[in-house]
C-alpha cells in the first residue's frame, strides 16, 4: 500500500495502540506522516518494538504506559504526548475490553470495568485531547458493529458499551463543531487479530453471517481511520461508520 503522506506534520495519539487494530493504526498514521504517541497497558516489550519499527521506517513514535481504566493515567499520557511532540491534531480511541457472558452470569465488576475502558476512557481522552487539539482536529473512536447487531447470546454488556459511543459522538460533534473538530466512530466487524483470530472457535459461524465470506484485516480498519484523519474527511462528523464485510447488512 502506497503512503500518500496526507498527515505530514500532524501529531496523533492512539489510546490502546500496541497490538491488533491499534498497532495497525499506529503504523498507518505514521506512514502517512504523523508523529504518533500510543498507550499500552501490559507489554512494554511489545510496545517498544512497535515504536522502534515506526522509527526505523523514518517515522516518529512514542510508547506510553497507561491503563485506560485509570482516568488520571489517560490524561497524563495525553499531556506527555503533547509535551513531547509539541501539539495534538488526531485522537484515536482504540482501547477496549470484551466481557462476554450471559446476563445472569456477568458480574458488576465486569460491567464496571467494561464501561470504564470502553466508554469512560473515550470521554476522558476526548475531553483532555480537546484542550490541546488545534481547530480542525480529528477524534476517531473504534466502536463495533455489535452496537447494531448481536447475532449470538452473551454480548449484552459489550454491545451496550459500544452503543454508548454512538450517542457520545453525536453530542461531541455538536460541542466541537464550532472548532471544526470532527468526531466519528469506526465500527468494525470481525477482524483477524489475536483476540479474535480468523481461524478461531466460532469463526466459521461468523463468516457465514457476513456478505463477504472472510474476516477483515487490521490494515483495512487502519486505512479507514487514516482517511477519517485526513483532509478529505473534513465534512464527516457525528457518524458511526460500519466496516464489517456486510455483517450488519
């Protein structure tokens, strides 16, 4: 894939960027010319390898440890990125957890943790980023097609957390519209990652629910994010945009 350098001179912050879709987004934004800070929660080695790969490819990257369930840690990570790179233009909220189980079985601790990471951290990061972001900036959340469709049992809490982002971006788009800061959700369907491999348990069933008989690639999601972060997407805001191979068709 050829880089067009549409983000040359921009600074991006990716919450939850050390693996899977997040890592693909970090790499793509860097290839488009952005300096990219990203957070990780557990594996410093994995995060540092990713940052080194970006830098080796003539990009700019900064790995920051921050648990997305910790609001103060998220705020501090954004401030550190702004201080390091001198500003902020793009925020991508990718951090997420998957609590899957029946309504009778899920605990309040699982509920609270899901909401803390999947919903509260998005608001916290967006609020902090808006303080530093230039007019014309971009806020992009990685939601889920499960906000619209849950074809199997066990996804009530996860679906609720991703559905909450739909309303959040509508309101935030209004709040930040006067500054020409766009706010959108990207809603992937099944994507081939460590958490949900294309050859994993239940994968064939999920493929059967899609118009395209395959899982998505993390790079495809990253390409969509790069478009929304770029100059051609300046008139898109308050939207929840599905990229799911026809899963919700």
